[in-house]
């Protein structure tokens, strides 16, 4: 609370006390004050302070409202009701103020404090007419309480509904931000990590053959440069996507039309040969989402081969027309299969502690064993990584497809079934 707010609170409290003193002078004694005058003046004083300090006061009214509501309840229970209903004219004004305070607290007050204030102030509004019922039977008392519970409910709805809408909006914004963060993480993993892993593989190969065959270092550096430029292009696209609010000026995500260049870059980065088999009409038959998902799947599978099975000599990438098993709708089946490694390596499901290194394309080198110094080039990743296939499974399921992966004839296979929007043409050789 600021000094100005505190000063206003003291001024209004003094004004309320002065009003009570003036009433006491008018009616002769303090005991002769009108029925309900004390809680009515207290409620009016709190409302005037809230208006004077608005909007800073809107989230600070809960606790004072509890005090005012408690004072009103005490008046209802302890004070003797007037002989005629006209003597209770102060109480309707007090109830109107309490309902306004209840709506404000329900809208902006802290949740726990708002609950307490709503309970006390609401009970005060519901119960204020009970001492004034002419014939206090159980049915009459219940009817009066039910009648005055309606404005309490209305005040709670007036204040609580906008609060609920704002809470849902904030939660939706939080979920959208989270989805954007996950999308950014997937983009960095799917595209940048693929090129970075190629850079690491070429750097390891260049380091290994530097002494035995220095002529292979320059081609390896050229491939490192190309992979680095590709990684920079992917990061530039991600940064532009973050800066552009509508995303209209961002080029579309890579699709199956870029698979041939991806396969070529992968093959040139090491000794593992990758081959692509794809129907000639695939480019025009897949939706943009399916095409992008298929490209990401192949990128993730090739990255895992490079990371976890560097001893593999062949990778087969196949896109085949198919139909879904449930409703027989046209689909595309993607398989990425690598053969067994020529040297002992672990599967793509787990990160290896040691593995052989891919060498330059024209100069194969002997496998590196754990006893050589170069075995420290690929250290254990200490549990990092391994999220690619999990995130890819979520993306494939979002696109309406299925994903499976596991060992296959000593190697590893990643297989997915993705729906398409138009019928695929017959496969051509």
C-alpha cells in the first residue's frame, strides 16, 4: 500500500467516525443509533476508499470486506431489530454496498481471500432480513434467505465470470507459448542437429586422416562448410519465423521434394551410402503437413544412423503407396532401414559409449577401438539426446499417422504410415 493510499484510508476512517459521532449527537446517545447505521457507514467508508484508490485498491478489498461483512453479521445477530420495518432503512443501502464489494472481490481479489470475503459478505446479505420477518416460521425464514441469495449469486457471477474468462485466456496463451517452444525445439533438433552431426562426423574424419592422408582434409573441410551453411540457413529460418507475427513471409518447411538433396548430402558426409526409392508422382500427392512430416522423419532417422550406427554401410529410404489398416484411406509408407554395422555398435535407441568414426568418402580408415586415443572423440552423451524419436512419434500422431521402430536383421528400421490428401499414383520404376 502506498503512502497516498494509507493517508486516504486514515482520512476516510476519521470521516466515518465523525459521521457516527454526529449521529450520536443527533439521536442523543450511542445506543439510540439507527438500526444498522454502524455497518452501513463502515461499508460506505470502504467503498469510498476503494473508489479513491482505484485501480490499486481492487485487489486489496478482500480482507476489509471480511471485516465489514463480519460487522454486518454481528449487527444482524446481536442488535435488536426495530419495531417497524421503516427503522431498518440503513440496511438496504449497506447490502447494496456489500454486493458491489462482493463483485469487485470476486473479479480481482486473491482466490483464497476472495473465497473468505464472498462467504462472509454473502452470508451477511442473505441473513440481514431474518430478524425482520414478521412471523419467523421455518418456511418464511428459508424463503427470505433464498430470495436474498439471488443477488449474492448475481454479484458472484458478475465478478467471477470475467475472472474465469481471463484465466482461460491466460492458460490458452501459456499453452500456445509452450507449443511454440516445442515447435522451435523440434525445428532445431530436426534440421540444425542433423547438419551439426554431419559437421562433427566430418571433423572427426578429418582429424583421423590428417596424418595418414592429408589430401583428404580439404574435401572434409568443404563438406563441413556446406553443412555449416545449411545449419545457419535453418537457424535463420527459425529466427525469421519468430520475428514474423503472421508467418506469411516465411518459406514453407522442407518436404519430400528435398529428400534427394538430403540423401546426397548424407552420403557425401561419410562412408554410409544412402539410397532413395520414391514414386515419381509423390510430390504432387501429399499435403504440405504430410510432406513436411515425412521429411522430418527421414532427417531424424539419418541423424540417428550417423550418431549411433556409424559403422553401417548402407541406408535404404523407401516411400511406398499404401492404405491405412483402419479405414483403407490412401497413405504413404516411409521406411528407413540401415544394415548391420561392420564393427560392433549399439542400436539407435541408445547412445553408445564408444563407436567407430565415419571417414572421408574416398579414404576408408580402420575402425577405432577403445584403446586408441581417438576413441575419446565420441564420448558418452551422459543421457542427453534420445528425444528425437519421441517427439517424432508425437508429430506423426498429430498428422494422423503411426510410427514404429526397432531392430531389423541386425540393423535398425524406422517405419511410419502417413495419410495423404489425394490418391497416390502407381509406383514407377
